[in-house]
C-alpha cells in the first residue's frame, strides 16, 4: 500500500472535506427602521449569540463583518481583521464601531447582519493587558449557564427584548 | 431670572417665535428676560418692536446678550449691561465671524458686559478663583446635585442660576431635535445628545423655579441681581443712518443744493419754472426730513460709477424725484412722465424713498467695495435676510431626517396631498412640517441692500462674513426699517453688461463711437419703432420674452410711453386679473370703452382709466376713496406683500369701502376698483421704475436696430437672458452674421466679432477646461498664430482628451486637414498611455509626415459633433430634419390665415408651463419655422395631455390660427415630434475605412 501511495495509486473513495468557513446571522425587519438604539441592541444580541456558538465549537475568529441593507436595497458591508478571538466584549465593541462607520447615509434600514469568518480551532488567548481574572471567570460562568439552559437564558440587558423577535418600536423620537 | 432665552433666530436650534416666547413669559409671570440667541443678534429688533407695541399686554422688559457656541458646544453667554456692552459683544462676535478665527475659550475683558460660563467650562483655566469681577458660572437645574458635592460651593457669590429656555413643551423639544438633526445632517435617531439641548429647557412659572433651586436660593438671587443690572435702550424708528455726508448738516444742505442746481441746468431749460418749483419743493421736503446725506451718498456712488465708466440705472420710488434726476441718480424725467410726487415722498412717510441702483453684474462688486471703503467697514454692512423653511424644502429635509430614500421623498414632495396619510412616517413629517413652517433656517444676504449707519454698525448688530466677502448684518429689511436704518439697493443685472459690451464691440469692429445715453434721439428713431412693432426684440433688456413680444405686438407699441406702460402691465398680478386685456382693449379703442367711473378716467388719463402703476393705488385710494395719504401708503405696502400687520391692513380696507359708500359710488363700481387694487398684490412697478427699465430697453433696442451683430455678441457674452444661447446665435445669423465654430487662430475665451463674422468663444465648449480656453488667446497674442496641430500641442499644455474636443469642433480647420486626419495625428503624438506631455521643445522638430489612407467623411458629422460639444449645431437646424415634410405655411403668413387650419413644422425655442383654474397643465410655446422666424402656440389641457412635449427638437404642429388683438397664434390640436437624421456611428465606419 505504501508503494501504491508512493506511486500515486489510491483506490479509496473521495470524501469531500469542508470545514465551516464562517458563521453569520442577519435579520430583516418587518418595517424599515432608523431606530439606532434598537439597531445597536440587535447587533449586540447577534454578536452574543455568535460568539457563544464559536466558543461552544471551540473556535476563534479573526474577521468580523457587519452588513446593512438600506430601504432602497443598497447593501453595504464593512469588515475588520483582528487577532484571533472569541471574546464577547472585543467583538461587540468592534461590531458597533463598524456599524457606526457603515451607517452614514440618511436612510432607513431594512436589514442588519453580522458574520464571523476566518475561523480556526483553538481556545481564547487571554490578553495580558485587557483581561482580568474576574472577567474571564465571569464569561466562563456565563457560558456554563448558557450551555445548560440555552443561549437565550442569559443575555445582556440591552439585548433582552431582541432575542425574542425583532419588533420595531414605532416611536420615532426614541433614541 | 431667565438669563438664557432662545428664539428661532438661534438658527436650527431655537423653536420659539418672538411672540411665542412672550406668550410663554406672560403665562409664567415673567417680567424681564434676557434674549441670548446663539452667535446671533437677528431677533432683538422684532422683540423690541413687539414689546413696545404691546406694552400693556406683555409688561415685559428685555435684556440682550449673545450665547457663544463653537462647533455646537456652549462656550459662554455674554449679557450686555447696556448699549455699549451690546456693542462690545457684537464687535467680539463679528471679529471672529469675519476673520474666521475660532471663538476664544476664555473671553477677553469686557467693560460693559457680563459673562456666564457653564458649569463644565470649555477650558480648565476657567475656575471660580480666576474669574473676573463681571464673570460668573451658571448652574442649570440639572447640575444642582453635582454642585452640592463640588468645591464651587465655596464661591457662592460667583454662581448664578442658569435656566435656559429653548422650547415650550415636549412637541417643542421634538421640533428642536428635528432642527438639530437637519443642521447636523444626520438621522433623528443618530443625533448625538450632546448636540441637542436638555429636555427640560422650558420656561417655568417663577414659583416652580424657586422650588428647583430650593437648596441654593443664593443662585437665584444672584441671577436676579444680574438681570436687573442689564438694560438696553433703543429708540425705534428714529433715523440712524449716516447723518452727514460732509462734516455738518449745513454743508450737506449747501452741497446738495449746489449739485442739484448744477444738474438742473444740465437736465432742464434754465427758465423752466414748473420743473424748478418742483425741485425746490422736493429739496424742502428732503431738508425737513434730513434726507440730504441719503441723497448725497447715492450721488457719490453714481459719481464713482461714472468715473469708473460703469453704466447704471437708478430706479425704485426714488426715480419719481426731480432731485434724483438732477443728481443723475436716475435717468427718467419725472416732469415729462408726470410722475406722482407723493409716491416719492409723502408727508406722512418717515422713511426716505428707496433708491435701487442697478449695475452690470461685472461691476457691482466693485461698487459695493467702494461703498465699504468710503464709509469704512465699521459703519457699513450688507443687509441680511432670513431664509425660512418652506413647504417643499421642509418636507424634503424632514424626509431625510426620518431616513426616507430619495425616490420616496420625491414622490411625497410631488404629491403631498396623496401621501400625507400614507404611513406613520409621512404623517409625522407632515404634522411637524406644519408646525415648523416658516421657522428661519439660516441667514443669507438681501439681494442688494447696503446699510450705512451713523454709529458703528456694531451698535445694532453683529456681522457675518459670507463667501462674497462683505460683512452682512444679522437683521433683515423690516427690522432695519423699524430700527430706522434705511437701505440703499445696489443690484446687479445683465442688461447693462450687454449694452456696455456691445458698445465696445462697435468701437473695435466698426470704429464708431456710439452714445448709448442719447435717449432723446432714440425715442424718434424709426428703426427702433419698427423693431418694437415687429416684435423683433430678442436679446433686448426686459422686452425679449415671448409674453412681452406678444404684448408689444398686440399694443402695436412703437413709442416710449406705451413701452413704459407695457413693462408694468406684464407683471403677473396685473396680467392675471384681466386688466392687461382691458388695457390693450382701451389702448386700441381709446374712444370706445365703458369706463368704470369718470373719476378713474380723470386720475389715470394716460392709461385710459386702468390702474397700471403702483402709485395708481395711492392715487385711487386718496382721490377716489378719500383715504388719507398714510392710509393709502399702508394699502400700497400691503399690496406689495409687505404687511406689517394684517389687522392694520384690514382696517384700511374697511375704511376704503366705507368711504366709497359715503361718496355714493355704486357697490359694483367699488368692488371693481377694489378688485383692480387687489391685482397689484405681489409685485408691481412704480412708474418711475418702469420708465427706468424702458430707458434701458431703448438702449438695447437702439443697439439692436443699428448694430445687430455686435449687439448679439454682447448679449451672448453676458449669458443669462431669456433664451438659450443657441437662439441668440440663430438671431445673429438671421441678421446676416457668419457664425464660425471656435478656431484656435481666431476665437477668444468669450465670443468675438470681426466684420460680419462671429467666432464662438471657447467658453461655449462645455467640456473644454477653462484654463485652456484662456490660455490659447494669450499664447497667440504673445507668440503669433498657431501654424499646425503639432505647433499647437507644443505651445499649449493640453491632454489628448482636450485636444480631441478642439479637433472635433473644427478648431484646426485652418490647416486644411480633415478632422480624422488631425485626430490620427494627435493620437500619434500622444502615443500610447502618455496622456499629457509638455516640455518646451528646444529644436522644434517636426514630426515625420505620415501619409494616411483616405478617410471618409460622413454627412452630418460636423453637425452632430457641434450638437455634442456646443449643444447646438451651426448649420440651419432644419437640414437635420429627417423628413421633407414642412407643413403648409410659415410664420409670416399666419396673419393671413386667421381662423384657418394650418400645419407647420417648428423647431422648439421655449415652453412656458402654466395651470388652468382647475389645476390642469397647459403650455404656451414658441417655435422657429423653416425660414428662421418665430411663431407662438397655445396648447390647451387636452392637447397638452395627449401630445406632451418630448424635449428639444422638431415638432409638427396642426391647429387653428386665432388672432388676439391682431396678433396671431396657433391653437394646437395635434403635435408630433419629428425625427432627426440618423447619426451613423463614426467609430464603426472609421474602423471599416482603415482596415
């Protein structure tokens, strides 16, 4: 067999192997919206959900993309490359920054989405400067609860309404 | 205690109108407040006026100040202790506005003004210990809890209660947020809270305010003390203009007298007693009102203009004055035209007459500059005006703030009524649009008003420096008038430019020096009469539009007096009410019309009893209805839309009807007369004003009659005008000119004329860079004519794209080579990739002369190149018409075919859209026939709907010829667009030819 292989003879069936390249989520609204406060909370909820999934699958990401679609169907995205991470707080901060940079036109949105790509297997590297032992333990504890009771069991307060169903508030003056 | 109130003159910030703020103050029992608009002093005159007028109602005193903000952040609030303090603040703000330097974080020392810094000042150096005696720190109600724990409590005497007032209630707050979002060009929901005022900036009754500051009563005491120390005193309505032109009133009077007498000898016969006594009467009135300096300033401007050889036209009500005529401010003889003196100055009117002085658009800025230099920038400012949010623009802005995409906004704006209730967003937009209607949005510049004040201008206002480069005052026309500052209007127009340019062309081209001011002989000139009668007035100032041409045709106008009347009755109000028709009818049948009332005929004998001019309103009100002159003046002002108060106007109207009844006029006569008066609403001309325009028209007409080609070049080079440039060239061709495409050895940047040949200027090549257009004639005059394409490319830095434009328009036709050959050469020169190449070539090497295979030339190629580059073709447009169908008549024959059906091919000149009474679209259009003559058409709504216009080009028109007062028009029943010749793709053919 070794000889065969050395001579490039191999009769074993071809099994395609693909690895998941990215994970993403997006949400189209029932009515177009400009409620920025709400949009931000949706983004946070999305990132929370994705990062939990990431950690569950023991993966890390190095690229985050935010996508918006204006009410005239113009779709725009913006992405950022970062050191490998799966940390909520880094990615949430980044997602909001990207969103602020991306959403520049004075027009309603009909969709927002987040996508994490460049995935690799691995565990989170603790950042020497930013992470304290407390924070790490907090996240580990949160993940344990989520793992046990489902990912929507424990969320950030701002994202509380969002995880149910993306319903838009009608009051234009909120924000 | 309210040290910090904003009105909507804090542009795109405040929401209160002046009355709104006052009503709020009354509700809250406030008797003194400080108006501090943001970087602005626009509102205070209006405030003082309302305060004075309704003293009993509001019982309110105001103090003045300015809130200084830089990039939206509050720096400090300045409160004027007295008028000097106000001037200091104004000077400080103006200095920063005009120099463009940012406002200081810490103010310089003010002598008569108090400064209040916010709790969190912009600079760390502002601490209670470093505050000057007149500087304080303001504590807002929301900051009280933080105050309790801060070390500021040790400096209680330096703290004041600062409760800003910006809106009335929650709705007001929302309006404020919308305004901020519009200003910041962002979505409502993305508006940064730091860019908007706190939600609680509303006025509270005194008692509630005391409760808010319960823990620190001293703060309120301090601010109350501060407010009592501030007061401001202005006497509204007294003359605040530059008092003396020379050093004293006496010298002014003597100077004016001597200038007027000198002018009188020039203008009139020495022994003309009638004119002389009128002049003396006027001088008496001028002197008793102290208007000498006003006249002398105007005269000085004219003197400067004459010295600089700038043409001018003086108009406005000042044109009704003999004194102004003698001083050469105006050019119409008030005696000859029998201009109504009371329109010029009436005993009850305290304001001086307006002088509107027009200059050519090229000269105006220099005149303005002279005024600023002569009277020093300290005392001079342009008049401002407040642009307000109006229907469409407001809906558009709100649409953007609520995040609607542009196409949606377009549909909402186009059909507001259908979309009002479309969804909750449009409902919101319209609800707030109604509330925000006519809130001022920004300060802009009045069309021409210049203010010259006795005290420095900063005593009354701060100034901004718009891009035009002259400081502009913060208040607008009515404020200025209330205050007692009267404007001089220095306006710009294009007519004077073309007259001056045409005269210059005549001098260089024909060597004839024409005197465009020899008005007396123009009036008798048969050639001018002929021109007006035939309606050949294209290009002539004020009389070139199709409507005017038609009117002149109907009036069979051929003299000056009729032209003066025509320029007034063409105004929309008069034209619409049917008085235009009435006038034409009476003019044509002077002895066969039924007059409204003998008194009307007597008053307006010259215009057959029809009210034509603005002063006719005064005449009728005074003599016919027996109103006093001041009431009549209110009526006139009301008519021109300058309502001071609707109430006052209504009173005068009632008085009018009452008087008429008393005088025993039948009701229908009174109604009819009132109807005529009403039709003057909007904008109508004083007779002197019309006459000034007519003089200028005559100058244009004179030039057109005798030197049509030079005249047309003048018109073309001044741009503007009613028609597109194409038709001015067309008109010149009809007058016998040879029109040549731009040529690098003949054309200048602008259009030029040599003999009968007109060379189109490079400026008309839309895609050619201006730099190159200016560079070509310069280089030519320095180093001689260009010898070849190669020679040109070596001398002028130019890219392949730009040289192609010149080649395609035929600018190199002198070389004798075809366009295609030249294009080959150019491509060869630039080679591949290198687009620009320019270096002074030492040896002037000629390129090798390649022999090109024969290249074919397509028919119409030149015409299409011209169409593309100049937007019109130089050949007769009818050669581009694909079919030979030309209809059965031409424009010249229409008069003979009245009532008959005709068909005619026309080249579209201009369309005027209008709406019938029930809101349906209809058109009036003007076309050019195959001989180049113009004719007019009417398209009633059914036709307009069935056969709409489809752009520039040729149309086949079928319809009936109708005559209105002898002027023929075609009532179109059917219109079809006709095809142009097919343009073959030159590139495809070119390739075939070469391969």
